[in-house]
C-alpha cells in the first residue's frame, strides 16, 4: 500500500448500503482514506431515503451517483467491503475482503429510514458464502479470502 489507504464499498445497486458506508467513512476519515463505492448492477440514482437519512446526521449525499464496479476501482483499493452482492462480486487475489451482512432493504419505523445489522442480505442475493472460504477469526491473509465482520471492524 502506497500513500493513503483505500476502501471500496460494493453492493448490488450502489444506491443505499454502499453509499451510506462510503459517506460515513469519508465523514469520519476525511482525506486520510481514499473512499470508493460501486455496484454490480448500479441503479439510476441514490435512494432518496438514504440521502435524507444521511442528511439527518450531517452527511450530504445529494451529489453522489451509483457507479458500476470496475476492475480498476477494485485493483486500486486496499480493502474491498462487500454488502450482499453474492456472485456478482468478483474476487481479486491479493486484496483484503470484508463481507458485511446488511439487509438489502431498509426498515421503516415511524416514517424514518433505519437499517439493521442483523439478518441476511434479503431478497435473492447470496451473502458471498458460496464464493470463498471465510476466516472466522476476523483476519484476512490477502489471498482474496473474504472475512465476515461487521462495520465496526474495518481497520486499515
């Protein structure tokens, strides 16, 4: 790794989960971390409920747009965090992977947007369990093996 570390957040549509994760990391790390997000099948726009929820915590996603996952973005990233994209997420040898099991759909409570960290990916998406072995210790050996950890476990 040269210069500042880089993280790529990937989900199917790049309209919700990965946009939120990228927004939070950018907000918390500032320019110390290069942050990217992408989707295996990007939507036309970021979910308006996501934009509204992030605005409530002071993070502006209005200018963000869903982006397609490219080899260039993945190869330029030190850590790739997948969020339920299943077989649509390619594995690049030598990259550190984290698989965050986050639901694919938001829960609505009291008219406000909320996400939970329990449960699977929702819908028909696999959670990458068929893609590669996982190291339950929470470590990755940079072999392209995915590590199953929650959002609080990203450490560069």
